[in-house]
C-alpha cells in the first residue's frame, strides 16, 4: 500500500541489514546466555538425566538448559522476547524482498515464518513442567515448519551467490545433523548408553546454531533496504504545542503546575545535584533516627536512667553558630562538616562496643545538625536555593520512610543493622561519599550576610519553638509510615488501615504536603491551614480506625507542607536562637513523649503519666508559634522562589524525584502485599504449638536488631501461635520500628499488633498461623504502676474456635496492681466458653500469691506444668484443650527472657494429667524438633585454661555451696544425677584437675536419652528463667520433694586440652554463664550437636548456637548486665573463682567430642 504522505522530514533511518544483525545477536544471547548461567549455577543438575549424571554425562541439552531451572530459564525467555520484534521484521522484510506479482510462494513462506515464530514462543513460554503435551506440540510444530521455511527461503533466494552458498551449507548441516541426533537419542533412550546423551546434546546445540545462522544470511540480502521514519505532519519540528505546553498556558496561575515544570531542556547535571542533595538529607535522617534507638539500649538494661540519655542532646550543636567566627567556619567548610557527620554515622556499625557505637552516632548527629543549619543559613538570601535545600531535606525524610517501608521498618543503614540482619551499610556509605561531595558545592554567600534591615523578621524565639515542634512532629509520627497506623489499630475484624498497603498512603500524603507547601506557601502558612492541621491532630489522638487515620493524613499533609514555611522563617534569625533553641525544644519533646509511658522510671514521671494528648497539644502549640513568626518574616518574600524561573527549575528536579519515589513506594506495596494463605506446621496432627516470648523491643544483647534471629528461632521451633511482649517500638527512642511486620511476613502469620503506642504500654502482640476471627485489646487496672496490656483473640483452629490471651502484668514493685490485674484477667478467662490458652508474663512464683487466681477455679485455667517450680515471669495456662508438650528454651543473646513453648491437639478431650511417657510413644508431629538434641561434650571452666597451677588457696573456690542433685525417679524427669566422688586426677603437662563424675556413663549419639514426656507428651526441658530488670533474687533450690546433695566445693583446675585442640575450628563456642545456678559451677556433662544444630544442658533445651554468644566484658569493661547479675544470682564478691581483675566471667566456651570426653573421665 502506497503511503498517504510521500513527503516529510526524515526523523530516523537505518540500513535493513541491521535487522539481521540484531536478530542474530539476540537469538544467540538468549541460548548461550542461558547455557552460561545454567552451567555456572546448576551444572551438575542440568547435565543429569533420568539414567545418568556427572561424570557420565557432562554437557547439558538445550531443553535442560532453557526450561528446567531459574534463573537460566528466565534469561532465555527474556532473550526470546527481545528477539521476537526483529524476528517478525526479518520475516516481513524477506517477504517484501521476494514478493512477485501472481506468485503465491512468497506469501506461503511468509505465513510459514510467522507460524514458526509463534510456535517458538509456544515451546519457550510453555515449558514441559507447565504442560508437557503442549510443549511437545509446539516443539514438533516448530521442527516440522522448519522444513518448508528452509526450502522456501532457498527457492526464493535473490541472485546473490554469497547468500545462496551459505544457505545451502547451513541447510545441509541442519538436516545432516538430524541423523546423528536421532541415533544418539536412541542410544540414550532405548539402549541407555552412558554418555550418549551428552553427544546428543552437542548435536542439539548444533541445530540451534545452524538454525539461527541460516536466518543470519539475510544480512547479504537486506543491505538493499533502507528503513526510513518520516514525520509527514511536522510535529517533530516543534511547530505545534505539546500537551505539557498547552496545560501550562491554560493553567498559568496554578502554582503546583508552575512549581513542578520549567522551560528548556532537561539538565542531567542539575538532576544529579538534586539526587545528591536528597541522599544527603536521607543520611541525616537515618543517623538522627538511629540515635534514640542506640540510647534506648542503655536504660533498657539498667531499667532506669543510665546516664547515656544525655546523648539525646547531641542536636544542640547549632547553639555554637551564635558565635560569628564558628558560624563563618561552619559555612566555609560545610562540606567537611557534612563528612564529619556521614563517616562516623554510617560506619558506627563497624564498632562492636555499644558505648563507642553510641559515641560515634552522637558525634554524627552533633556535626550533622550544625552542618544542615549552617547550610540553610548560608542560603537565606537566595530564595530558590534555600527552597531547594529545604526540599532536599524533606524529600530525604520521605526517602528514609520508604527505605524503612522496604525493609520492614528498619532503616538499612542504621548502626544496629549489618548484612546478617538485612543491613545495607556499605552500600549506604559508598553512595554517601560522592553524594556529599556533589551536594555541598561551593556557595558564594558568606556567614556574615544578614537579611535587609527594613524587612520585619518576627520573633527568633518563636521561630525556634516552631522549628522544635516541627522536628518532633516529623520525627515522632512521619519517620516511619506505620507509626500513625499503629495509633489507630484496634484488632480484628479489621476496620481501619494496615501497615501494608496503607503505609504507602502515608508516604503519598507526605509528598502531597510537600508539593503544596512548595507551590503555595501562603496557603500552608496561614492560620486556616493551621486550624485544619490541628483538627487532624485531634482526630489522630482521640479516634481510632479510619477516623483516626484520616485525621492523621490531614495532619501529615499540613506538617510536611508547613515545614518549608517555618524553616524559611527560622533562617532569617540568629541560628543559635532559631535552630539551637529549636533543637532544645525538640529534645524536651522527645523526653516528654517517652515519659508518658516510662513514668515509673524517671523523676517526675507520674505528672505526665498517660498523657499523649498533652504531647500532641504541645506540638501543635509550638508549631503555632512558628506560624506566628513566619507570618511576619515571610510576608515580604511571598512565593518568590516559585515565581523566579531559575528557582522554579531547581525545585522541579526535586519534585520529579519525589514523584519517582512515590512510584517506588507503590511498587513496594505490591511486592509486600500479604497473601493471607498461611498454613500451620503440622495440620495432619491437628496440633497447635503456642509460645510466649518477651522480646525486649527487638534489640539483642549486643545492640543489633534481632528480628531475623527471632524469626529463625520461631520457625525452627515450629511455633504456630506466639505472644510477644515488650513489642511496642513506635517511639523516637525505639527507632519508630515495627518488628511484627517482618515476623508476620517472613513466617507467614496473621498479626495483631496489640494496643497502640498512644495507649501507653510497652506492647503486646500476637502472631498466628491460624486466622484471627476477632480480637479485643485490654488495658488492665494499674492504679500505681505501668499499664498492663492484654490481647484477647479468637482463632479459627482447624474449624474450632479457640481463645488466646496474651498478657503482660505489672511490675514486681506494684503488688496491688498485679492483684487487680489477676482478678480482671481471671474474670475474662472464666467468661469464655471456648477452649483457651494464656500466654503470659505474670511475675509470681508457682503456687504462691496471685498464681492461684490465674490458675484455678476462678479462671478455669490450668498450668501447663505444675511441677515446674523454677518459674517467675512467663507462664502458659490452658483449659478445654489437650496439652501434649512443654519446653523452655534459652533466649541465647536475642533477648533477656527465655521462650516457653506448649504443644496442644485440637479436637481431642482435654486431659490435665501429668503422667510422663517416653518420646517414642509420641507421634512425630507432636514432638519437639530433633535438631535441639545432639552428641555429648564437656564444658571446661576458664581457670583450667591457665598455664600456671591453680592449687594455691587464693585461686580456690573459697565458699561451700549446696548443690542440687536430681534423681531419675524425682519430679524433674531424666536429668543426670551427680555424686560427690572425685574422679581420678588427669595429667596434662604435669598439671592436675578434679572433675565431678556423673552417675551415668557418657553415651554415644545413638544412646542419648531423649526428653521425657508426660502422659500427654509434655517435654521436660528447663532452663533457669531470669528477668534481670526486676532484680529478683531467686531461690535456686528445688522443692523439698527433690533430693539435694552437698557436693565438694574446692577444686583444682588444669586444662586437659592441647593448644591445637583449643584453636581447632571444629569446636563451636557457646557461653552458658548465665545459666549457672551459682559461682561454684563444676564442669558439667552436656549434649551438643555440631554445625550449630543446638544442644541440651542438664535436660535443659537450648536454641542453636547462632543464638548464643558471649555476654560479658573483661576487667576494664564491666559486664553490660552490670551489678544486677550478681544481685540476681545472690553472688558475693568472695564467691568469684578467681580475682576480679583477671576476668569477671570465669567460664570458657570449650567443647570436646565423645572420644575426648571419655578419655577425660574415669
């Protein structure tokens, strides 16, 4: 068909032979790329066939390479998709080349080529795994169509001797290859000859090369074609307006349109500057939001003011900018000031010592606060550049929130992150170095420049108060997209927003606020907007579900929009007043919003108890001060930045990046959208494994974020339902995190987040493999101490409704609180007619005080193990459901409290008997994972590793101490019993040692006695339960019914292990110090599985070794647990095995094998 317009501008043209080049290159890349990736990643798997594998077969077939495994299959599919366009063009051009009037052969060859291309797509995208029959149909059709295609192309070849020659050669090779191909396929398939399939594979790959090469010959024919693209209407000349220009002309007075667009070409250098600016802002917010999290670690372990809280004041460095000389230097060397913040802030994770890590981050915040204040002050007379700097700072906050949204509320560059728990620290640091250099381009404004005298500037103090309120609002509610959603969460059925997908909506509201604030600062800086924002804050504070969240969105739009207005006003004042004092107000608000829940641990705390509403009112009043000052200061500047073309162009780049970030947030929402198709671990048994764990705000003992290790522990214990306490981390001091997001998505569990942070508890959450039908959040009576949270949830467990209660009682110091709470909880547990399980933290000894309120006739609940005397805080109770197992699992270094786990069976009559049975009588699906059992080993005290003799009195254990001896017939199950007979002396380098002999012989792995079970398969696996924060001194002796034997208390120590043995990498190191019952702990027989598979110590179940580590410091750095450890264990200074200056922790972590242990014992 002749073109309608023959004349026109040539926009683009190229020679037809490039169609052949591109087709050939993409086709070979598709096949050979898949071959390379497959042989690199899955070599042994793709060379294996139904009869033989490597080394008999050593080269993969085409089908095994392109269709069996990811990612090579995807590489091939993408390559074929890219080839399809040039392929259709090649077939079409060959038709145009060979078409003749009154000749049908070119048309037949054309349609055969189209059919062959479509069948290639069929066997490419319908793999044999997807549908074997259709895959073969497409493949056979392709091969059959190859014959007419090849012969037709030969018949229609133009009179070009080179192309005819190569077509004949390649066609002959293609069809000639079929003979040996079929022969070796028969040898493999029928005769099952080893190696035949490898030879067959070579011929199969040859067919591919010849097939693609045959079509590549068209390069000689297509050189006579010229592909031309013409503009016949002249649109490419720019004669007609584009839609963008038309809209700008019509909407000339719309500030949003004017701010987000500009005339002229897109300048990629300016875009790179905007990217660098925004990333610099992202780094500032990342470092600032990590400071509170690191500070929180110290009062968390001290359970009171530790002194390290003073680091919160690190933001006060702008006070120094009140000194002119320092201000000039800060502006002149602003780049290096930024570097002095970025380097320690992003490399602090490399420091393992917690105090030093906090020191590095404090320095980073100190320098960063001064650097950004000096930067803003330097730009105060350039409205456009100042607007760009403020916008970069705010978009950096949005980027920080998106990064946390992508990483389950953890910022990937925080110093509590590392590669093992999801950190991207090195990536963040390497991006920051060039970003800071690019962003801190030299400025011409000097530090002495001041705003014109005739312009009114308002009040500097009021501007500072406004900036402080703004900083607190941004940090406390908008540094994480899920914080406001947590405020409005009420449980199931869900009647409000959820973290995913509505976290992206919060991020969108931040962007909308920024866009309006930049384009229409007068609107957001007005009292009307302030009133609307205040109403939004009120709804967020006093309402829940959608009403509260909608109020939060209004508040978000206002706060983000008014930020440029308040900062633009503040920079016109002395930076020490506007920003130094502003940061001081911000710091007071940070403490204020923590004290409303931590009132029991701070002076004057009860005065602000449970008054989040006061915090919100104070915030809005402070912002109001800033608005009042800004109305005066900014009255003469108006919207100058948005109206000046240069300023508008600068701002537009930042807004374009902000738009891209919104697309990123939407993509993350799609990727994280929950599937809600979760399955329990053992549905065939109708079993439910329930657990309770106090997770200590997801910071482990070494100040690392612990979500991933928590998830691994829960998964390996096969827990279906778990209550998590001390889980509320949605405050500045805790990083505004949401641990439940990662746990729920990684483990595939439904989640109830429990009472929100605005309800003033330390948090309680519920994770469940079973659907949550309904849940209610309770705040139990607490007239004196902290509020006690509880969750009452009804689950659909294999078609049976089951109630689960998760509860954290008040402190030990508040007995009346705990009494009232026990009465309240007993009433709601007794009221439920359904089977029920209580996962709780009670702070009571078994059989004493409120224990009988929780477990007994008042509640109708039963203790999962009445014989377990060594408990204090965590308890599992149940009613009307069959209990089948119970275990207590060491916390390792994840937190300060153990995990308690109970197994139950649904649909069988409840039985409260405690009769024990052996594990082999228990169904495998009802047993605890076997990975927690292993072979024998011995734990050696540190003092036996000394080179000198320890026979001197000063190194002997001076105090005699009663030792517990458990008998097999006692209530504690099958624990090894110890006698007092010293073993024979062992000679090692002329040193002697005394060991305790066990009454049982050392067993081989096959003879290890499994955990004892009750009549309902109740596992006996205890470990000392500790809760250091309550400073409880526990009686480590068992009840009178358990026999007690006094053991010898004076021991001589030498090492039976050679130095080579101690340095061997085959010995895993696990510290068990905190599970000793006293300082006189002798060498104990334990069980231990290599390769980090877990271990048992005196019939106490422990997690795998990746969860366990050292928890002590040397003589110069006291143990982080402080003196509390000694108090809790009732240890006197004289009880230490050797001098304190040698080491505070006298236990080494050395394990030996069965044979070595047998050689050490008589």
